[in-house]
């Protein structure tokens, strides 16, 4: 089992594939989950919470496959405090080199009312389910959901019960993002002091960001004695998200002088993972996001630029290379060859197979004919667009022509592959995007509603690529699409079609999505 013996070592528990994926619209495909898990494993994440095995057949299959493929990390599955949940979780993780069962129950007054258990009944349930989990697996994590709003005496009581029943890690969740840093630290310190046997257990912290304090709360808990931090890439998660892995890891690295703790994370892989998670989840990273935001290492103020040119440490507390960001943003052009493209993409953290490299190279050449210079961010957008929109999709955009202005309604003419055939249609709309979307709707019937339409420029200039994100909802299913092109209208249609392709796949799932939705309310 993974337990920390070095008092300065902090374990990183990544829940991007479980709590992060519960963000509305962030559902990932089976292949995407396996890919992200592999990247997390290579980066040095100690524990990967791969999913909620009982939620659906798809979740079970993903957790099971990740468990079989993981080389280094502990693979963890989540289970409610119910015997069938725990058994299903064990079936999914049992083939991992290092399996872990993570079981939980809500312990605050509000959450005790959900299963309608009094304090004694809940204590009995905790003892029964943790004991059952430990009989299956020697690495068991237990969480009192909404711990930060649980009475301290009762929290101490149930934590002691879980430890006596065999839990090896005790996680203290701030489920609703309510606590503040000094409270987070005091809670961990109180448990370590009051609970018998706590000194031999790894205490963890799981913070949500509803008040913008998730990272601060997690670091405060570490300073008080927690030695496992639960987090996600880009802070992905329900509502305002979770503690961001990149923020915790880089805070401990940069401020080692006042927080003398270490992790096993290869920080040079952070940017590549951030970009990939953003792409597969459909959740773009805000430009001024700490560590991984597009503007995190940009300086526009004259005073800042002058200082950085004289001494980079004047306004930069870490190097871009520390997180895997290529410092030399050198443009490539239409004369650059495939070998140069492969090398540049490797510098950016992308190792592509021959088939995908071929596709990206074709797109790169087409872009280079339209743009004078192709920068790093352009290449990242090309890779992400290639992965999101493939020739195997049911719906594929072929050509688009839009006419607008002159006081007349905008008119779009779209040629699109629908299944095995190619169709062309013309429609009008309130503006070019609306007209183009109306064409798609006429060719592919659906009841989805548009929840999000977002456009941002990849680089500067009038020839910049636009990255468009679209989120659709249909019958409770949510899907996202993302595409990039120098033609904003074309990128919009490709993103819209990408989201429809994902919705179509979810319609065809053998396991109903309602299973997942009914269980997601128990996220801690």
C-alpha cells in the first residue's frame, strides 16, 4: 500500500477522472480516460481515483482497464458505504499492482438525514462497511463527507471507528467549499491530537473551490499534518471545481522555504496534461489561471517587460520550462517539414503516432498557407482539433459558405457527411453562426439545446486561429465540442458538430446515463 514514511513527503491523489469528470459536460470517453490515466501515471501521481465503478458499466470498464494498465500509481475506486458498492469497486481495482478501495458516507447533520440514520446507526454502518472493504483490500481510504460541517466530537468518534475497522487513509473533505484556511489546519490538527491511532494513519484533504480557497485550504491542511492532497488537473470539478493539482505542486516547489514538503510529480509534464484535460473535457483553461493559464508567463506592462529582459526573476517566480512550457515560442512556416513538426510537438509535450502526425501535418500545411507564421499555441490547437474531429465521426463538415450583410438575413450553405452519405443544404439565420447551425439542425435531427458558445483567439492578429467551445444538453445528457480554425464560423460549426457526435454516442450507450446522474449527488 502507499503510505508516506518521510514526514516531508506529500502524496498527490488525483481525482480528475472521478470528481473532475462529474463537472456537467465534462464526461470523457473510455479511450480518453485511459489516456489521461496513463499521463497521470507517467507524471508521478501517487494515487489515481479512476472512477465510481458502480455508477455505470462504462465507469466500471474504465476503472478496471486503468487498474490493469497502471505501472506505478495506486489505482483507487470510489464506493458508497454500501456492501454492493464496495464489492463492485473491488472487482474493478483488484487487478491493479496497488489497488485501493475508497468508501465514504456523509457525516454532517444535513448529510446524515439523506440515508435517515441517527449517529449510532451511522457509526455501525461505518464499522461494517470499512471492515468489509479491509477484508477485501489492505489499502482502504475512508471519507466522512461534509467533514468540515460535522460536529467535532462526532467526527472524532467516526474517524476512530474507521481506523479501528482497518482504514489506512482518512480523508477529510470540505465537500461544499465552506471552510477557510485556518479552520482547515485546525481541523486536521484536532483530529491528529484527539483520535487514538491517528499517528499511524495518512490524513488527506479534499477541498472544493466554492469560495476560491481550495488551494489555500489544502496547503494549510498539509502544514497541520495532512500528507495527502486530493486534487484535479486544472481544478476541474463540480460547481467551482476542486483543488488544482498544478497549484499545490508548484506552490510546494516554489515556496519550499516556508513549506518544506515535496511531491513525486514531474512538473515538466504539467502543461501537456493541462492542455489534454482541457481538450477532452471541453473546459478551456481561463487565460489568467494560475500556473497553466495562457497569460501566466506573459508580460505586457512596460515596467514588467523591462524588468524581465534585464533579469527574468524580477517578475517571474518560476521558469516556464518548470511546467513543460516551451520558452522559445519560435514560429514555424510553410517550408517546415514533418521532422521539424514532430520535434516541435515533442517540445510542447505531444508524442504523436504516425497516423495522427500525418493528419496534423496536413492541417499544419493548410494553416501555414493561410498564416504568415504558425506559433506554438497554433500547433497545440491543431493537435487538439485533430483529436476532437476525426474522419470516423458520424457527422463531418466538408464545406461551408456564408453570405451576410446588406440588410439581408445571413445565408449559409453547408455540405456535411451524415453517416454514409454526403448532403448539402442552405438555411438562413440571425447572423452567420445561427444560419450555419440551422443547416446542421436540418441535416441531423436532435432536441439538444445550446448551453455554451465560447470563442477565443489562439494567438494575436487578424489571421489568428479561433478556438470555439460548444456545450449541448439533451434529455439530461451533456456533451461538449471544441474546434479551431482561422475561419471563426467554420470553427463554430465544427465544434457544434463535434458536440452532436458525442451526444449521439451517449444516446447509444447500453447503460443509461440516469444511473450516473442518480449517484453523482453523493460526490464528496
